[in-house]
């Protein structure tokens, strides 16, 4: 009787996607499965400074890698938030911070109490009345420990704020993607993953069902397997090149299609957040590592030339450039099916939702976790494959909507790019979310989508979407009670942040990289 169990997994492609997949699978599956990773050192990786979201910490914990060692090896820094500059309008700034904002009270979310305070003070000001409380409204981020720590360039590991019910710091990493990949590779190889050097020149499909039987390398070697994982990047060597799976374009919602990247010396401060600054036809990132800043200009080639985009990037560096600009091209969207027959696409081979909210590594991490949960046998049950594809599409589409929100909810009309973004037709789910928030102040999580109501709240308020109503329960507090509730939270946040060291000091104390 033939053994139905998967015994041989072949990963095509290295980089962060390939080696993260190899490391996580080998950690979970142990000696049950032989894992072979095929990559060519002649094929470069994107290899820019990478920003992440807090779920990345689950990877190091699962692999048993000490966090300080990871950050030291990858020259990493802490990420508390993303700072958005010039997105709503030129000169405007807000944060998408990872921590909770305020505290819910009863059945009403915190934003409803803040909105009541905002509307009352604004009403007093517009009527010319001298409010007992004053007409100045503390902004939403005064109630976020991450936001206040980011503003002051401070950080400490803090699970909760003293004895209060406030949750503490939630953080992610900035790191050198190439060094992070090397760390994952060492971990994977220590657990038995075999690396094969070589370029794939042919893919053999079984005549009976079109499944991948083997790949042939430039050296002539043939590598057979039961399950093939495509980590070959945008090319999709297996999922598209061999299996012709198809691709759904999202450029009508996410219009940027190119990036130019460069490293530069630091400015005066190593900030504990990523900066995303809107430009005439796209936006520019600044990711602080310990030894340099990673910079990139993401743009729409229909509205700006490569030369102009490069000039914009170079004119907004905080320090001298350390290398030459590199051009990248991409197409936002995803495969029609990320699992096709006995092949699963991971990383850029599966799709791309541009780097605005640093989701790329998380989507890889999530994909591997989903595979482990649904790990197949050689029968590759169609219902299992369909469920994997359904869950993946749900995750990608909800993430796409969150990114599209940043582009659409803008008051900028200084360029044709921004005018088109402001008037584009939205996915139905996103249009509903925006209208629901505008009319009621409500933000609800859609199933197990990636971004939380707190994330949606910050971006919608930051982009200028102002609710006209709040939850009636927020009127249950007297004015004195409301003032006390809001003041107490702000005070707790301020006191907690005041105890934190500077970000640079924390790095020096815990994970300073060797020079």
C-alpha cells in the first residue's frame, strides 16, 4: 500500500519568504518531512530594510530565537507605529500606532466618548461660548501609549500600564531583510533543511493530472517532491510559469507600480517608527536601522517618470546616500489561487499589496501557519485546497481594503494622481466601512482580518473621516465624569511614557549590533 503522507517538500526560492517557510515548517514538522530549498545565488533578493507588524514576534518565539539576539543580528530597531505625513493634506501628520487607544467603557468603544468630547467642545467653540473645559480637544493619539512613546522617541517593554486596565506597548521590528533571512537560514539548516544551489530551467508535470512531478536545474539535476512551495518572487516560476494559475490585478485600487530604493546615513535620531510621507504620485518610506536608514519612493509610473521619482527620493534623504538607487517594479494583486494542485505560492509569488502598512512578511508568516493547520496528504483533497484559498483571499482582500483607504480618504487635489485616488470606485466592503464610521462612529472587525478596529479608527480619523454621531451610551456619563475618564487615561499614558528610556539608549543596552 502506498504511503499517502507527504514526505518530500521542495521550496523554490530563498530570501525571506523561502527561508521563513523552511524554518517554520522544519520547526513544526521535524523529521516527518524532508525539506529541500532550491535557490540560486545569482538571483538577487529585494533585500531592503524591512518594517514589520507586531505579529512578527510570534515567529521568533515559535522558533526559539531570543528577541535581543534577533535584533542584534539583523541590526534591528523597534517599531511602535507608522507616521503618515501629507496624506490627508500637505502639512498634516498622524500616527497608526500599534497599541490600543483609550479604554472601552461598557458596551461603547472608547472612540464614542472621545467623539462626544470633540463634538461638545467644537460646538461650544463654533457658538462662541467659553466652555468650562476649554475648546481645545486632546487628539485621539493622546490616549495611545505607543503614539506618545513614538512622539518622544522612547521605548520600554511594557505589557500593561502599572496596575491600570490599560494595555501596554505593542511593538514590531525594523531590520535588515538580508540579515534576517540569513538568521532564518541558519535555523532551518540546523533542523535538517537541505539547500541546493541552482537555477530552475524546467518543470515536469504529471500527464494524468498536471501536478508538479519534479523540477530540473541548470546543472541537469532533477529534484522530485510531493509538495512544492513557490517562493520565487514576482516571477511565480511554478504557480504561474508552470501552472498558469492567473493573476487578479488590483491596480485600480492600489495604483502604484514601481519603487526606487536607497540606503542613507541616519539623521540625528533613530526613531521607533516608520515614516510614510506622501509625494506627488505616491509616497516615500524611511525605515531606521541601527546603522543606516532604508529609504524608498513608491510611485505610479503613469504619473511620474523614473528619473523624477529618483530625484524626489534623493531630495528627501536625511543623511548622505550610501549606495546607488535601485529600481523595482511590481503589480499589485494576487494569484487567482495561491494553492494550485500540489503547489502553494508564498511571499511575492502569491501576490503583492505594496509596503505601506508593512504587511509582506506577515502574509508569508500567516500563509505558513495556514499550511501547517491544513497540512495535506498526497491526495490533496480539493475541499482543503479550496478552504486554504478562501481564507487566503479573505486575508488579502481585507488587507487591500485597509491600504486603499489611505489613498482614497484624502483632501489632496494638487495632482492628478491624488484626484484620481479620491474619486476612485471602492470595493463594496470598504465603501460600507467608511459610510458606517462616518454615520455612527462604529468600527467592527470583519472575522479574523489582520487589522484591528483600533487600526481602522486611527487611519479614518487621521485621513479626515469625521463621524456625525456617536453611540448613545456615551451620553450616560455626566460632563464631570467624562472629563475625569479622559483625563485619567491621558495621565496614565503620560506617566508610563515618562518612565521609558530613549529608543537609542534601549538599543545600546539590549541589542546593539557589532559595527
